[in-house]
C-alpha cells in the first residue's frame, strides 16, 4: 500500500464541544455523519468532551426524522440538512423544500412519511453536494 495512505475516509474523529446521542445525524467541519455512540460533554471543562467522538460518514441509517416539513419524502429523493453543529440531530428537508443554505446529505432509502419519527437515509459516503 502506498505510504501516503492515511485511512479509508469513512470515519472522522474529533473532540466535541456538545453532547451527542448515538444515531444522531451530526454536521461538523463540512461533513454530515452519524454519531457512533453517545458522547457526553464534560461539564467540568468548557472546552473538552469526556472522550473523542466518532462520526460515521457512510451507510444506510434510520435517523431521527426531525423533518422541517410534514411532507412525504419518496424513496430515492435527495435529502438535505442544516449545516449547523448542534447537540440534536440535524433538521432534514426534502429536496423540493430545502431551506436556503441546506446541504445535500443523501437519498431516502425508503419512503419517509411526513409524521415519521425515523427517516431511512443513504448517506453520500463522500459527502458530495
């Protein structure tokens, strides 16, 4: 293997400054990814989390729907998200009603009802958008 290889590029690790729950969609430094596990923010320090955080950048996930609009998203439709680092799962938008500034997250793997609590989404592995 080439000596310049760093890693497969499917995971990112960073020290969070917010708490995250396993399975939440998180946006950080230009990447959308899913929380590998709970990351408890260390309240004793204003700058460090209890441990490093792993963000998974690819795969099909049942994400907290957190839909911006109560409309169905059809399987195969593009799904957009708020590019904001927050402690809750990123707000999702169907392509037809994506907010200004929303970035491409992936495609709906299955139809998502407007009132759904989970959205099955295929993340764009390389976070293109």
